[in-house]
C-alpha cells in the first residue's frame, strides 16, 4: 500500500496524502501532510492512562481534590489546616449554608472553603482546625443528616 500511495502522489493520481503515522517516505514528500499520532489505543498510551488514573485517584484520596472527572467538578485547593471535610451532595440551594451552620453550632472555625457544582451534584471542601475525634464524628453525623448530602468524609493531616 505504501508504494501504491507514493506512485499515486508522484504521478498526480493522488493530490494529497494525510496521515498520522510518520513513514519516512512521506515525512519529506511535498504532497504529504503528516500529523503527530496521538496513540490513544497503543499499549504505551493505555499504560500511561492507567498510571495517570492511579495518580489522580491517589491524589483524591489524600487531598480530596478532584481532577479530570467526567461527572464531578474540578476542584483543587491546597490543604491549609490539619483537618479537611469533603462533602458530596445534590446541587440544591442552601446546602453550603446548612453545612456552615453545623460547624457554627459546634463553634468550629472554617479556615478555607470551596464549593463547586456540575450538573446535579456539588462538592465542597472545608479546611478546619484540629478537633477532638468525638466532636469531629458528631459533626460528620450532623452533616450526613442534611437532606441531599450523599457522602461526607474527613482527611486527617495532623502533622500540619
């Protein structure tokens, strides 16, 4: 096939040849346009995608940050306090207000907060100071009782 394409280009039967595989015979041919091959289905690309997926998942588990998700918003902030609460909830009005009210009820200061939504779901990250485990558990239980909260978890970085 390669030789047939070259013959057709050279005798004018084929005006242009466009491909994403760089065969040396076509790279310098004036009638050939060679694009970089993205390689989305190559073994190497699949390995790289798997490595990226694992790193992204590890990052989420360790920090609560979400990158490259198809069903959740991108949210990426540095953790500024020893405790981080992450909340997945339905995207409805007053959710952040209800979550903040629970922290206020327990006299817990918010060091940093970020809320993002995508479609029917929202995701909130809240950094708070170090608390006793019993108080933290009570706060999580209260947050889980809010209608529309699907999941609340704590990321504990006490060494901060």
